C-alpha cells in the first residue's frame, strides 16, 4: 500500500548575514518588499500540506501560517537543514521541499516541478553548472539530513543526483543575496526581467 502524500515546505532563514553588514538581510528592502517575502510568496503559491521556517534565536522573521523552527547555530546551514529534516520526520512528510530565504527569484513552478519528480530520490535546481536549493527530499534522506553539520547542508546528497533529478532554470532565478552588492544586483534583475 502506497504511503499517503504529505508535503512539507521549509524556508531556511537562520543565517547571521555576516557578509551583509550590520543590517538584517532578510528584512532589507528589495523593490518595496522585505527580501524574505519573496521566498514566502513562492512557498504560499505552491501546493503544500505544511509550511515551516527555520530561524535563529534572535531572528525577527515571523511568517503567518508557517511553523517556526529555531536553531542555535544560526550561521551554519547544516543545522538548519538538520532541523528541517527532523521536523519532516516528526510530521511524517513524504516530501521535504527546502528553499532559502535569501533567494528572491525562485518561482512556484520550479517548486512544483521539484515536488512532482521527487519519489525515491531527491531533486535539486540547476542552472547547468550548479546544483543547489531549492531542493526536495524523500523520507529516505531524512536521517542523513538530520546529521548535517557545518555549511555543507544537503550538498553531499545533491552532488550525487543523476541528471533526470535536476530541474533546469535560468541562472538569475538562483541568485542569492549575501552582500549589499548582491541586493543591488537583485534590484537590477527585477528591472531586467520586468518582475516589478
């Protein structure tokens, strides 16, 4: 008997933004909106059973309708991935969809594609060069993800995926904001792609 589908989407928002400066990166203004709101809207537009957000202990990010998960090691992506996987196990998820709060151009269609091809193997996004989030994982990966440490996160799983488990997107959709220059580039992308 097949397991009933139960999809969980998690936004990772626990980084300390050390390269961004003293300001809170995720509440920085991007075309009149907080940076993190773009990932939030993409997750809300995707057909998911559950949604959660992983934050650090001093985070001001609160997203209505998303379960708040806290990690103490806010600067390390591995800790955030581990917390997401632990929660996925707790709620008996069949799909764990992970995206990053500092990636404003991920489209709901990409998230849906990742969900649709995730079965016994994980899926990841690629621009033809990089393999990266957003990514989606089956329960068979949850234990490995729960043991994630440091900044590697889910990279050990993503680098072994065959090509059919990759969703190809334009490079600009995988733009992430780590620095003030990255934020300025994101504003340029909005104009270039007529996203405003």
